[in-house]
């Protein structure tokens, strides 16, 4: 493997790397940095924990240092978009260390903080702005941000931005950016919509891929426990935590409510636990992550979105208390361990109603995750389970009468007949109890057609 000095970076950048004790580039850095320095648009694919931030950050800083002049008020020379506040702060912290001692500055724009303070900060102008799409749109609508002079755009964790519904925000932001510009898109996965995004925003991009999508880091040891209930999951989690009390353990729950409830139950049992999820304020989330990084908190219960910005090399265990609905999310989760060349362990809990999720994860990763306890579900479970759940990847739940988990609610229409057929028969039956209206002379009044009411059941079918 080459060193950073062979990638074409300036002496000033190499000095910053030496000060930060970075000695050798990761594979994604080795391949992407020369392409970015050469001015190409880049589409970078790499799993989490492989150093994507420096892969775009180092050449970006290098190019900006060579430019003359300060940024004008309300402008930024480079814009980096990331899906979560935690990831924005993580990126900014990494880049701020590299521009230390220079005249460049790195600013952040995220929700949950004073927008007036951010307006003041933008008025000074910034070299590099790292932002979440939602808050950036708010500032644009207030006239506090001018992107006409921005010539570098980075979309980091772009797949997660799509999952969170930021596609319309991306279109609005991109339409305000200056041209010509250099666009860099980095992602851990490459869904079909990502291909469309790359075609829309990147010009003749160079594709860099260092590992196939769905592949976990080599130094992650994976295992799965097949458990019958939440109570069994809770007992198994406590066994794991008690076996290595001092280790940093990241526990994933599916919902915000579930994460908070699990954290409180662990605290009640004497574990040093904290939680991060969408219902927490930015200050609470920052303090929880800092405590986890510093070792003051050794168990962090998180949801997927809140944990996307966690880059802590010391995480020893990742426990999937709940399996994610989207298989790609499993790869992101376990990528929180075994970072920076270290080893780590990923442990999954699988209940019977999660068997389909588990089989989809194994199919994506093209491996069979070793069984630590319990009975492995048969592959034959998958079609029926998926049909019962009535949903595709990341899509809304479907099925007219189905509630959470695919369980039927109420009696089906038509007593087993297809819903539409039962409604059609009901509409076609003549009314036998209706009496014709007559006028004062005893003549039947003409029948008036009543407006048809739209059947609520048919509308939802």
C-alpha cells in the first residue's frame, strides 16, 4: 500500500496528516484522492468505517487551499451534505483538525440549534459548509445562504439521504449551485435510485468501489441468537453485557419508543446505559455520544438514523436487539464496530416474526451467519412471511385489513370472498324495503338518483 505522499497531496496537507497521526491511506482514499485532485466527479462506494470522509475531505481541502480570496458573505466554496446531525458534526470535526493553522474555516448547519446564530455565521462566509438538507433549505428560504459561487458539492451517505426522503431537498439545493462544479457522491450501497441520482448530478463520473455492497468489514465476527420473545432477548442482552462489563456496546432498536424503553430497563438493572433517537434534543444526543466515546457510558441504545454519525474506533460489540426492516441497514449497523483496523463482534437477535428479515440479510451479504443459539428458520419461511407482512423494501405497509406484524384486524369483507367482489355484489342487490314516494294526486314521483358514495373500503384496497 502507498503512503499519502504518493497521492499528489500538498506538503501542507501532508503536514496536517502527520500531526493527526495518519500514516497510510485506506483503499477508498488511495483510489479516490488522485481522481478528486484531477478534477473528476467521483462516485465512491465503500462500506462504513473505511475512511470515506478523508477520501473526499483531503483533496477538497487541498484544492481550496490553492484558491485565492476569502468567501463572500452568505456563500461557501464547498458544500458537504449529510443525512444526520451526528454525521455532520463528525465530518466537520475531522475536517476542522486538518485545516488547523490555516486561514480556512469549516462551519456546520443542522437542525436543533439556533437558526439566528447560523444566519449570523453564514453572513461571514465559509470555506467549507457541512449541512443537513432540511436546515439548509430553511436558511435558503430566509435568504441567508447564497450557493451561486459554490463549486464543490459532496453528498455523503447518499443512500441514507434517499431513505430519509431528502430527494426533493437535494433537487432544490442542486438547482441553486454554481456551475461548472465538481460533484462527489459517496455511499455504502447503490440502490437503483442512486444510479438515477448519479446520472442527474454527476458529469462523466469515475466510479471507485473497494468492496461489494452488502459486505461487512473483514474483522467483524458475526453471530445470531434465535429467540422466541422480547423477554428472551432482554435476558440474552444482559448476559452479553455482564460477560464484558467494561466494553463499549452499541445496541440497535427498531423504534424510538423501543430504544428509550430498553435503555431505561437497563439502567434500572444497574447498567451504565444511554440512548439516542429522534425524540432526543441535539444537546442530549451530543452528550450521549460524547459520553460513549469517552467511556463514561458503555452501553448506547440507538435507532438507525441517530447512529449514522457514530465513528468510535473503540466499539467492541454491536447488538441488533431488533433486526432492521431493510437489509442494507444491518450492514451499516455492524459497521459501527471493527473500525480503524480493529476487531469487533456483531450479535443479532432474531424472533420468529423477524425470520424473513434475517433471511433477506443473509441473501444480501451472501453468507450464512453462524448460529449461537436457537433454531435457524427454514428458507421456506420467507415467501409466506413476506406475504403476511405485506411490504417491500422500505415501502409502506399494505393489505387492507392488516395491522402491525401482518395480523388481520376485524372480520374480512364478504366472509372470505375477495373484497372487491363482495362490494360489487352488495351494490348490485336491489332494495326491497324502499317505498315509492307519491304526490298529492297519488301519482308516483319520479325517482331521483342519489349521488354514489365512495366506498371507504374500496378506496383503501
